[in-house]
C-alpha cells in the first residue's frame, strides 16, 4: 500500500532528525548535565513527583512537569546518556512534525509545509536544545506550546470546540513545563490578526467573540503565575553576571535580538556562552543604530500585512516568542542559542516564504521549480553539516568550552566555566589562570570570585579564600558563598564563625542539604553531638538519598561506639554510591 503524502513527509522529518542527531547518542553528560541530572538526587525516585509541584527544583526553577520527565527518564535509563539524548531527539522530532501540520494549516500546501519543517529540523541553532541533554527536557514545554497552537488554529479555522479545549489543556501543561509558554496567548492573537479577523483584531464584533473564549487562557496563565510565585517567592530569575538597572537591561537586549537575527542567518560560530556588552545609556552609537534598524523592521512589517500575511506572521512570531528572554524580568543567562528555539520557527517560515516568492519572479519562469528545489537542498545541506559538526563539539566539556573560548575570547563566563573544568580535573594552576582572567574581563562576576575563593580555600590559602568569598558576597549573596566561607572558617579552627556562616547559608536557602550536613560536622567537632544529629537529620529529611550524609552519620555513631548504627549508615552510603572507594572501604570494614 502506498504511503499517503502526509505520512511520507512525516517519515522524512523523522529520518532527517535522527540522521542529524545520531552522533549525539555517543556524547556523555557535559556542561550543566551533571548539575541537573547526574548529581540531582531529587529525580532519582518517582516518590518525589508530588513535591515537584510544591517545591522549587534544582536551580531554583519551577518546571514541575519537566522534572517529572527527568524522574521518568532516570527510572528507565538510570545514568545512561543514550536515553537522555533519545529523549531530546524525540521531542525535537515531535516539535518538527507539529510545525509541519501548523504550516500546512496556514499555507495549505504540503510541499511548503515539508520544506519549512525540514529547515526547522536541520538548523544548527537547535543543537543548543537537542545536543544538550538538560536543555532537551525544556522541549517538553515547547512541544506543548506547538501542540496548543496547532489546536488553536484548528479551532479558529473550523470552529471545532474540542480543539479549543485541547488547546487550553495543552497550553496549561506547557506553562508547568517551561516559562516560555507564557507567550502563547500573544501568539494566538497574532494568528487571529493575520488569518482570521480580516479587517483587524480590533473590530468590535471580533473582539466580543474573543472575550467569550480567550479569558480562559488568561485565567490559566494567571493561575500558573500565582502558583509559581507562591513556590519560588520571586517573579523573575536571578542572573549570573548582569549588574544594572531596568533601562540597561532593555537597551542591551535590543542589541542581543539583532545578534540573534545574524546568527540565525549565519550560524557559523555558535557557542554555549556569549560575551554581552552592557549599554547603560541611550546615547550610544550602537543603540541609535539598533533603533534605526528596528524602525525599518516595523515599517516593512506593517506594509507586509495587506499582501504578505505569512511574512507578517513570521516576523511577529519571531519577536513575540523572544519576549520571555527580553530581560523585562531578568533571566539567568543574558544571551543563549537555546532561547531561539521557538522564535526560529518564525525565521525559518519567513525564509521558506521568501525563497518561494523569489523563485516565482518572472526571471525564473523556465526553471523556477528546479532552482527553488536546488536552493532548498543547498540550505538543508548547509544547515545539516553545521549541525553535525556542532553536535560533535558536545562530546566533552573540554571541547565545548575551548571552542567557546576561541569564539568568545572576551566572555567572562566562558573563562569561569573553563576554570571550573580545570579545577574539577585537578589542574589548579590552569583553574587559577582562568578564574583570574574571568574577573579581569568582568570584575563583578561574582561566580568567578566565589570559585576563586573556594579554590584558595581548597589549597589552604585561607586569607585569600576569605577575601574573594566576601567580595563575591558583597556583589551578590549566594548559598554557596556562605557555605564555602563557613567551611574555610572550619578549616581555620574557627568553629563559632563557621556556625554563623553556615546558618546564613541555610537561611538563604533552607531547601538545600549541604549546609545542614556541614553544620552537623562542625557541631560534631566541638562536641555538640545532639546538635550534630539534629542537623544531619534535617539534611536527611530534605534528601535521604545523599550518601555523604549517611557516611558522616556513620562516622559520628562510630565515634560514640554505637557500632550497629554506624554499620547501618555505612551500608546505606555504600548502597547509594557503590563506586566510591571510601564508602566501599567502610562497607568492607563492617561487612
């Protein structure tokens, strides 16, 4: 039986996605994967799923459905990277298939829908979401967004009320998977304005009909924002390296959005971190030039509405989908390829539309189909080759970060990341070099200051450790800086000061276990055993799956000659991390 055109096109999308991302399946956990996956003990038990909806997840995020997917993936694959890469590639493939159906409903041409979706599959900007296992989990929210939008399109075109219900449910699920789904109502309005309303969205009759159903999306969004604020106790997210007011954020982001357009057009030097220049004043040549470019974009965008609604929709989608990353509310990273995943749909739809129009000019009358086909093949080969090469750069932290340093030599964040890499691998001289360079590039990079202070503490230079840790805290308070400062005081046999700093760490974030455990160790050292047990037990209440806590409890019980209890704790520590030589040694001792 012959495949229907639709099914053949879907098969092509699937095959291209797996061909392009096949080389990611051999990549290990890199970049932020250890933090969110390998060392994230919270996701290791399905019993923790209810808590994902009432407590922040790793990184002080509120994406409960994404965290559920983490747990399910861990339950199936444990720490086998293949399963996590498969998760990312499958989600990317499902999004691309949904793009196919959306474009078909908008354009009404399956060939055009296939071209747009294949371009979406192949564009190398998406490697930041697909090759990176951690970022791949965010695609769950993106998939819900695209599914919700497709159902909204079906509802508005064919008046299918069931599709409207699906759209509401899916957009709500998307919100609880990723914050970027907050733009869904605006994207839905954009579709209406382009393809449904005719004379415009502000036609009174059309506006009244909207109010009858659109309020449900707003209620869903407000409910999500309310729950999120209740859990996180904050609206935006703290950023790593940005230090400035609202105006500086917006001015600087206006330049970043233009950089996004450039790297979508020529995605040749992609990187995990970008150097971002801050613009505190409107009276800057770069800002004035950017304003002029935006005025031109708006001018041509408005003119497109009457005769080129697809182009109008594409440009509107691109900028509207970027709103969550506009720094109206600060985000953790100022500029990142992964932020372009949803926006790129608008860019690639516009690209396909412009190519189609270009090759329908009279000049191409004789060979327009062949020329159009060749142009698409060239683009797909160009994108595909860049994607495969970029995927290979995710094979290790060293390759990924050295490529980032090569492409962004002035990025303070890149040098800090390389410092962490060298420190974790015991190359302290290189770590010092890169931390210090990160600070020279941005003397307010509190993360690099914290890491430099912690490294000085590790080698026993406590005066410089305290200097840099306190300097980091003077710029931005953080759990880790207080905790590490407490550990430095402990090493200096200043246990009273250590207790003060560790309590500050707990006060700053009482949901994390390490400060409780470290405080328990300090209390044990000064003979306050009851207080030590109390802190260890608080740590276990938060997360009983951390081997270090059980090991420290075992040491304390051993010191107090409670052999059976010590043995029990050492057995638990070994069961949790059987590869650790220290835990294995204690297991053999008490076996």
